C-alpha cells in the first residue's frame, strides 16, 4: 500500500477565529467543493464541530458516479487544528489535517493529507493518472472560493 502526501497552504486577511468559525462548520463544506462534484451533505450535522463527530455526504468525483463518504472528526483543538479521517468511502486511507495560525494581517491555513487508494498498483496508477491532479484542483478551487468570500491576503514587505 503506497501512502501519498498532499499539502496546501493559504493566507487570508481575517482572524484565526473567523477562519475557524467558517472552516470548522460542516455546513460550509459544500461551499468549498467544486459544484461539478455534486456534493450533498446527508444527515443532520450540528453547526459546532466536535471530536467524534461523523459527517456523511455523497460526491460525484469521477464520471458523475455517486460515491458515499463518511468521515469522522477525530481530533479538535479550537481554533488551532482539526483532523478528519475517512471511515468509509473511496480511499483506503484518508487523513486530513487542517492547521490555522495567526500571522501578521491575517491567518494562515495549512492542510496536509495522507491518503492511499485501494487496489495496490492499480490505485497507485490511478493516483498518477488523475487522483493527485483532482486533489490539486479541489484545493485550488477551495483557495479561490476562500479568497472570494474573505478577500485576498496582502501584506506590504512580506
């Protein structure tokens, strides 16, 4: 089983508390997912995130085929980080850490994802052919949406 790693980073001109309020709400997950993926959050999810919380949804990431996904919020340290881990879904392993830290003039959000695909070498080939690119596209979309919502981070003399 190959474990792949992905990292994304973004700076926003808002406080750590504002960023936390937005990204820690399951209700906003759809807002940060490309419309083309047809995301639908299923079930009733409280607005306030907590360790042990289960979030269920469907996505259509490939060929408009719906996939059911269940993640658990396994760790929360408000407003510094949280971790979501897949409990069932398309990946063999999915561990996504979200880190927030104050910086001059705003907040920096760092995401790290460790993931593995099923089917051994076939999964590794799928990662090379399209999965890695799809993840990059999703996080690029998320970055643009966050800038549309909160503005673009600029700091003179950075």
